[in-house]
């Protein structure tokens, strides 16, 4: 098993849509960023990459590269999911905490959970979406995300076939 942790923050900005966990939320401001500013998908991406010691989001998608301007952050997450698979792991569960003054995440939590699960190729029950307001932090101008992931070894198809073959052989002996 492997554990990964991710953090991200983005400042609120007028004139851009607010995207959180791959879902566009109704709000008068969005998040500034080189990509679509999806603070939650960025933190999940970093948590996954960290879990398999595969660097961070900036090493694959440098903000200096104009190619990623306005990019859908689902692309970043897909790369991290690929790295996890390549390393022989799969997501056991993800837990997230969003810290933002507005909008309220509660009414959208189920939609965010479903979309994140879809992007990760897991069930919604494997994705925790939690949110709180930044009490006493003077952070009303920004959105923050903390994420932890747990990975488990993916079943090795080859060894599963071998085990089956072994079982058949020992049955024959009896
Ligand atoms: Mg970011």
C-alpha cells in the first residue's frame, strides 16, 4: 500500500467559471490559474503522483508552457491515474477537504464526488468530499484543497492465472 498527500490553493477571480472537482459551480467568481484553476483536481493529482513518488503536477504540466493555458484539469488527473496504474497500483480511497468561504459546497458535494470517482475510475463510495469555511484564517479570497489518497497493489493478472492453474493441478492429484 502507498499513501499520498496533495495540497493546492488558488485565488478567486472575476470573469472565469468556478470549477471544483471537474464540476462547474454557479458563483460570481472563479479561480485564477494558468489552467481552469480546479484546485481540487490539482490537489488530487499531486496526491496520486506523490503516492507513487512520480514528481508533482508542475513537472508534467509546467505553468510556463502556453499549451496548458485554460486546460481542463481532468487532463492532469488522467496523467496521474496513468502513472499510478503503471506503477502497479489502484486507488483504494481518496479523502479531500476544501477550505473556502463561498460558495457552499454541501449542495454540490454529491455531484463533485460522482465526477471525481468517474475520473479516477472508482466508486463514489471511495471518494470523500468535505468542505469548511476558513474561520479565522483571513482566506476569503482563496480556495484551498487538502487531499490524501491510499493506493493498493493492483491484482496481478499473471499471478492470478498461475494460482488458478496450481489449484487445478492439485485437484487432479487428489
Ligand atoms: Mg493549482
